[in-house]
C-alpha cells in the first residue's frame, strides 16, 4: 500500500514537472508571438503611411502625372493659406 502511494506521488510529481515545462515553453512562445506581432504592427503602420503618401502624391499630380502642374497647385495652395493667415491676424 505504501509503495502504491509512493508510485502515485512519483507519477504526480512527473506530471507536474511535465506541465511546468509545457507552461514555460508556452510562455516563451507567447513572448515571441507578441514580439512578432509588434513587428507586424509597425510594418502595417509604415505601409499605411506609405499608402497615404502615395494617395496624396496622386492627388497633387492628378491623372496627367505632370509634376509642374502639381507644383503650381501646391504654390497656389500655399498662397491661399498665407492669405488666410494674414486675414486672421487682422
């Protein structure tokens, strides 16, 4: 009877150690996944920023893609903004 209890305790200790090792491995994997997720989150943010920049560039260039026209539109916009600021200062 005592030998059976000893074997049961040994099995319980072995099962505990196996579960403990599994928990440690899962925590390490979770940490790696969180780091990877953060990297992907930063990549998504960067790609979103690049997409927004491309959309803005396309909006300025228009369908013709003429950089001179875009530059003149930007200059007109800057003049309009300067005029608005000067009107607000009055």
